[in-house]
C-alpha cells in the first residue's frame, strides 16, 4: 500500500504491475504475486484501502503486506533518503501502538513511526514520541493485523524531510522510492524465504483425494476431520505421500456402517503404516 | 530455504522490549548492559508485544526477542495435578521468566504461550515478598524453574542465584531448580543448602539429538551433575518425558546405564519418571504450526484433557524405565 501515485510509480514499474479495472474508488495494480493499492492521505484511508486489498486478494498467513512511502524525521541523525523499517508504530490520536516482528536481517535503519492525522512541523516536535512521522502507518498496520501475522506486516518509510514546511515535488518523491528499490527488494525476498517454509503439509491433491474418499465411504463430518488429521500425521511421521490411500478411491460404501469399517482400515493403515 | 537460517534470521535478543515503568530497575540495567548492541524498544505493557494475535511461535524461535516487564499481580501459584509434588503438601510454582532458550520438540510452552519471545519479570523482589507472606502460614515447596530453564538463562538474569540465596535464609522453604543446562558454574560459588534441590532432566543421547535442540549432551549433563554432588548439593534426576521413539528400550537402557556409571546412585536424592503428556489445547495449538515434528504428530490418546501415549505403551515405557532405575536405587526414591 502506498498513499500516493508518486510513491507507487517506481514500484509499479519495477514489479511490472498492471492496473486492474475496479468498481471501488481505489486504484489497484497487480502482477502474478504482487498487488498494490493507492490509499490516499490519512489513517482511515490507509486502513480501508489495506483491508480492501487484503480481502480482495484473500490473503493467506504466508502473504506479506507492506506500506511503502515517505516520512518526516524528527532529527537529522538519518539523512534524506534513508530507508526506515518501523519496529514500533504509534497512532498519535489514540496512543495505540503496534509492533511488527522483525525476525530477519535487513539493511534498513529501524525506528519508531508516529502516525498523525495532520501534517507535522518542526514547532510540534515536543509532542512527538516517534523518530519518524507519517499520516498512514498506524491505519495500515491496524487493518493488516486483522489478516496477517506480525512477521508479515512491514512499514517501510523513506526519510523525505525534517518537518520543514516546504512541499516535496512528486518527481522527488518517486525518486526517493526508486533509489531504495534494491533495499526494499532484498527485504521482500528475505520475507519470501521466511514464508516458504510454512504451509499445509497436505497438498490440494491430497485434499481432493480425502474429500473423494470421505464421500465414497459416507463418512461423518467428525470422521472426515479425523481422516485429515491421520493423513497429516502420516505424512509428517513417515515422510511419505498418501499413495497408500489410492485404492480407497475405488471403494464405495453401501451404508454408513460399511463406511465405518473402511474408515477403521484406513486409520490402521495411517496410524501403524 | 537456500539461504541458511543464520543468514536469514537476526540473532536472538537482537531487540529488547522494555516496559516504561522498569526502565531504571537494576535487573533491567544489568540485562541491557549484557546486550549493549540490542535495539531497545519502549513498551507500555509487555502483553502489547507478547500477546499480539497471530504470532508464529516457530518462526519467532529463530530470532527470540527479550521483553523486560513488571509482574503486577500473582507471583506464586499452587501446583497443578500434572506436576509431581514429591510428597510435599504445600506445592507451589513460580515463573519469573516466561519461555526458554532451549527448543525441545515436546515442550508444552510452544502451545501455551502466544509468542516465543522471552519475558523476564525484573521485579524479583515482589516474588520474594509474596512468598514471605505465604511462608508465614506454612512451609512451602516451590518449583522455581517452571515455565523456563532458569539455570540456562542465568547468564542473562541471575535469578537462580537470587532464589538460592533467598532460600538459604528461609529454612521453611524447599526449592527445586529444574534444568537441562550445564551452567552449574554460574551458581557454583554459592554454598549448597539442605533446602535446595538441583533437578536435572536426562534423556537418551538420541532423543537429545533429535528432540532437545540446543541442550547440552547427556554426558555433559552427567559430568556437571557429578560436580554438583561432589560439592554437596542435593540432586534429583528426572527421566521425564520418556518418549516412545524407535529402539526406545535400547536407548533408555544405555542412558540409565551411562547415568549410573558416572553418578553415585546412593548420593541421588530421588528420581522422577514420567511419559510424554500435554494438555489437549496446547498440543492442538502446536500441531497447527509445527508440521515437521513426527514426535508431536503421533496419534496420542486423550484422557481428561491430557494427551499421552496409549495406556499399554505408557505402561511399557514406565515399567521398563522403572525396573532399570530400580536396579540402582530403592523404590522409595523413585517417583512416578
Ligand atoms: S528445557 Fe524445558 S522449558 Fe526449555 S524448551 Fe525444553 S522442555 Fe521447554
């Protein structure tokens, strides 16, 4: 998620994203495995857009969400163009705080982001708790946290100003994001690796087969659930495919009690190999 | 993953979350001094980090963070029925640290806590004062290394030493410090005391290799135990959990033989034996995310909300291990 088109533009180019036709007011761009939404300014807009995108794409817990954009810095410790990975996000108004899980190595600076519902200038520094300020991060995080685990929600902000009143041109915003694409991509690739190890041990084919067997044998809901459990345990314990169940695809039970007999056979096979 | 785990994950304790209210507590300072390069993040309440929804315990294990917090309410809890009380009437446990640096496959903490991060309640003085009032009422038997391995963690926070020193001043208190670590050197400078039991969990080396990641070898544990016995400490051995693994008879036989070839049986205070068991909900939670553990995906049977091996297997395991141990120590020293 980005707030503006100028933030999105370098990402759209880099990931070769295509605009998709939408009935909602949001512009969405996507490719095979990346989708980007432009939220507009503000916490609420960010939350709605994030929730919309994650719902639209029916995200799984192994997907990751990013808010990429520019931010202001409260001190000059980090220079203009520094990429920041936020390890704490404060919603200034509600004082709610969010903590993404930073498990993987990265080459970004870490810091606390504070999200305001209005622009922030130097004369307000005494009211700011965070090292960096923006107007979307907290909304994005709150919405994403309803879908995803904390190791798959990332707020990446590029320092664009030090709370001066002058406005940055759209071209300069795009340039700041563009310069940081390598470091952002490295982060994304590592997150992909992190998520690769996770998933369901049963494949779609396994589920199809188990479903078919359950229908053929007229198994109850509980028995079907147990069948899946036994199948999972079998694959984990014996590190084998479910090929041993294939013969049951050709069996049809005439009654529930006959199905139960077959079920016991399957159970024996899966539990004791 | 083509990238090795070490290349992908940050070091453990790369981040330390600190509750605002204990920022200047002496234990906080000690921990921060121990990890000068850790990223420090201020939090209002430890649960804001520890209890976030949808955390993945198994991923977090690769890069555990530290959370320094203050415990506000109860400090000492009555023991539950799944714990061995060793014949003590007033059996309690306490958890000044939540979670453990080891990664045993069978550990119930993986299903009990929402996070693999380690919480340290720095206000140990409040634990002591609650215990003080309890001790006014009756003697107390207290397990102090309950939801963690306190001795293994001693180099981060010296709670084991502090508890031992406290117990020395309170003869009505019996404490058990259970561990798999060989960090005995961290408490060796303290004189042994009658009311402190050092309890070591022992497993066959094959089980350690396979299911007790990051823990010291059996041999190293035994050498460490021997040293503590020689120094005059009371020692308990725990063959718990006994696991139904391939060639289990062979492995447990070897393990027990090795144990008593190194340790003088007559100097062991007592021995506890138990098979793998885990509350139903915890096992359910673990199985959801941990898909690579044949041990935990064994078709256990559930009895009164606790999963364990079927009765017949449990009996075989217990009988075998009991008989083996009984050939070295009398039955009154063996707790089931
Ligand atoms: S040593 Fe104990 S507490 Fe630590 S992981 Fe192993 S079983 Fe769990």
